[in-house]
């Protein structure tokens, strides 16, 4: 969408020629929206990747966008930059079509299936963590990205962790993500978009070749479950739908999990008192299997997880497109308006959080429950019909990883260099987060 005269009544920071606010967003997305909200109020416009959109930058605005009581806001229209690489993924479907596909996907998250994922995950992660260097500096972020893809290959695809395709799969997923936010939106030679399209061809071809055997034999991995998934009425997916859903889901699960674990490791090394509390909690489990009871007992780990996501959410901004005219906050908006919810600023708003820039996981304890100050005060995984379908899977994965890690090691920063974070599209430390693993026993 180009600039629409009907948005002249919406204030906003002046855009730069050609690039608008794109470079500002990539450089400091949180700062851009925080300053804009302070200057113009919660409703203002920005221009990113050649498209104007209006931010509804408070918890009420985020609730209105995500709960969408009037069925106005299109997720497919909001995420228009993803269609070339991730067409027809679950997040790029709307309304009744989205609901129908989500109902089928729910079959891959049933309790017995989740238990099987957890067992496979525990075995795989225990092996992979054991392969990491001990008492030697290494960069956690690239290591955990490789690990999550290896784990994803095992849990999601049913591949051996040492499958030779894993490095190529990793490069292909990285190329897809880079292409999805490239300012150059034509697949010209040597561009990120061209590389991303080639990566998609490789990945979808790999997935497509796996379908006939998985439909025949099944399995306790996620891809096999998707090949067999049906809703209550017996509706299932075509091969092409499986490929599109799985390509998007693997990208989303791989990058967001790696980013979430990286933020937690940074917090544990930066605030060792919280690491000590997590270790005590893990030690209290003993060497028992990581089952439902163990998961439920990891309350401190869950608070650290939530606080890490509060300070740096995996989805800093959530875009939508209005399918018809609407009004909000006393302002009228025309049909076709791009709208953006901004969890990253709401999650640090003093309207909802005590000392919002301070790392304080106990704000999620039952006696404080600051996340309950507003239905959308804490929404790093979105909300409404499009709330992340893998939220519980991600929480389970984080708890399993932390239990296995802390049974063996403490975590420490490898140097005193300051950590600078790239916040979009998914937050990561620019220096890779150098750490050391320190053995706890033996």
C-alpha cells in the first residue's frame, strides 16, 4: 500500500526519502515507536517497506486488533511481506479459512502427541547439550540456532540429529527469513529475495518428497502428525497445504525458540541470583523423568522465561490490514488501512509494569501478577484467533532445555563486552552472546 491521502489526519514522524522509516525500524524499532507514541500519542503512522500503516500503540489498541470483535483485520494483509516465501501458512489465512486450517493443525498438538514430542525432545536435547564445549568461550546464539534446528529435525521432521541435510536446512531457513524483510521486493540477481526463493524451492521440495512415506507409515514426529492430521469432521490437508504450513511453522518455531533461549541465557548470566533460584528448582526435581509433574514444578523457570520475553518479545510488532472502514479512539480509518499493534512498547509500559525496564521475574508471581493488569499487558505470542498455536510447545521446550542444561552446568558471560541486540524481525544479540558453561558436578 502506498501513501493514502485519507491518512493525512493521522500524525507521525517524518519519513526519510525512499526508505521511509524502514532503516529506523531495523536500527532501533523499540526506540522508533516509543518516541512516536510519546510525541504523537498512541495513534500515529509510519512507513515501512514502502507501506504506510497506523500504530494503535497501547494495550486497548492491541486488544482491539487481536481480538478483532468486528472481524475487520486481515492477518494475511498485514503480513504481506511474507507471501512470496511463506504463502498460505497458517498466519497468512483469515477468518473462516484460518479457523478451518487451525482446527486441522490442532490434531498435531493433542496431549498424547505432545507427550511423545517431549520424550523425543528430551533424548535429543540431552545429547546435543552434551556436545557443547565446557569451560571454553563459545557464542551461544549460533550454537543454539544449530541445536534447535537439529532438535527440530528430530522432533518436527523425524530425522537423525546428525542427518547431513541439517546444515543445508539451516542455511535455507536463514535465507528465507532474510528474504522476508529485505527492502528490495523484486527477486533480482544476487538479492536476498532471490536467495530466499531458491531456499524455499529446496525446502518445499524436501518436504514434498517426504509426504507419501509419512502418510503411509505415520510417526511421532510433527511432520508425520501433520500428514495424518484431521479435524473432528475428517477434513485433512492436501500435499501442497502440508508443505506450506510446515515451511512456515518450521521457520517460526526455529527462530523464535532460539531467540527465546538466548534471552534467557543472557538473563541467567547477567543475574546469577536468578540462575541460582532456577538451579535450586531443577535440583529439587532430582533425576526423575521430565514429565507433566516436573513441568508444573518449574515456576521460577517459567517466570524467568516470561520476563525475558517481556523485555524482548519474539514478535515486537503485529501487523494487520483493515478490510473495511473502522473507528478507534475517536479516529476514523478507511478500508485498506494497515494497522500495527506494538507488544514491545506495551510490555515496557509503566501503565502496566512496576519499574518496567528492570529485570524482575517475580512480577509474574501470584501475589503480584502484573501481567494481569490488562488482558493484553503481556501478549508476546499474540492473541485472539491467531494466538501462537505453538505457545505450550515452546514453553515445554524451554523447560526441558533448562532442566537438562542446569543439571550439568552453570552459565557465565565469557567477557565483559556490552550486548547489543537486533530487535527485528526476531531479536538476537549482534555479538552472538559469548558464554562459558561451568560444570556443576564431578
